[in-house]
C-alpha cells in the first residue's frame, strides 16, 4: 500500500495517513481490519536510523494519491 501510494507516513510525527482511494472502502468488512485500525497511528521508529523526513515528504508529495 505504501509503494502504491495508498498510504503514507507523515514526516512531522510519523503517523500513518490513508489516501482517499482507501477511504472509499470504509463500508467494506476488510477496511477496519486492515486499514481503519492503523489510520492516524504513529509508527514505531528505531533508536538508530529513523526514517528520513526528506524521503517521507517526497513520498507524500509525489507518490501518495492524496487525502
């Protein structure tokens, strides 16, 4: 989903953002199980080598399919 631009991670606080393409399926049974439960949650970052904020900003601006 990340590689396809259906979800992204905020470079500000490392929270997961779902695209509008995913939100279209909110009424489907699998939505809550696979996507609704992670919407807005922060990812756990490692002590070393946390995700690049520049990469996440690029992903949000150029790969993510919008909100």
